[in-house]
């Protein structure tokens, strides 16, 4: 009976670890959704980093890294419109350059055909 209880506990632990994105590799990996959820909890400041780390089975230093990453990247969320416009302008410029190059090459090919077709 004790063996069965141990197996059930092991299965429950495995299920929980799978839910939080833990893999069987040596290094733990977490899903982006899990990271976002944990950082949201961290930003609420209802629990300390240590408490949250213990609850989620994540090292406190890892939580600090996630929090810093989120705080550094927040400004980028608001710059998206500017970067989209810059990307569009760069794309349009590239397209224009390519069409100009096609035009030059077409002219060169026509000229070469004309020269080589002479008897």
C-alpha cells in the first residue's frame, strides 16, 4: 500500500511540474505564459519574491531576471507603432530599389541581345 501511495505522489508531482512548464532536462525551462503569470503576480507585490519562488518552485534569482526583462521591455510595447512605420518605409525603399535594378538589368539584357544578334 505504501508503494502505491508513493507512485501516486510521484505522478501528482510530475503532473504539477508539467503544468508549470518544467521539462525533464537538467536545466528547467518554463513556458512564456507561465513566466508572464508569475511576473504579473510579482508586480502586484502581494507576496515577496521569496514567497512566490517557493510557491512556484522557481529560484528567486530567476524571478528577478524575469521581472527585469519585463520592465526593460515595457517601453517597447508603446513604440510598436513607430517601428512599424519605420519597417514599412524601409520595405517601400527596398521595393523601389529592386524595381530600379530590374529596369537597369532589363535594359542591359536588351542591349546585349541587340549586339549579339548582329550578323
